[in-house]
C-alpha cells in the first residue's frame, strides 16, 4: 500500500481539478454564482481537515 497526501495531490493537480470542480457544480446547480478559485480553496481545506496528512491507498492507484 502506498501513502499519499490528499491535500498536496489536490494542490499539485489544481490546474486540472479546479475547472472540473467548477463544471461539476455548474452542472449540478444551474445558475449558481461562485468564485471557482475560492470554491477550490475551500474544497482543499475541507479535504485537509477530514483526512490525515497521509492516507493509505492501494498500490494500483500509484504508478512509479
């Protein structure tokens, strides 16, 4: 089992993840108005609160 830091992964992939989160919210809540950067920052903070610094994931989730 590999150990990963979810918050660091989100920060690293922010360029790809932020637009995906924005689209998902807009699709789920048509007409919603929000700042996509603030939404992603809040999401990242919530992930950090709910998960320990490192989480165990199956080796199949990690390629080295």
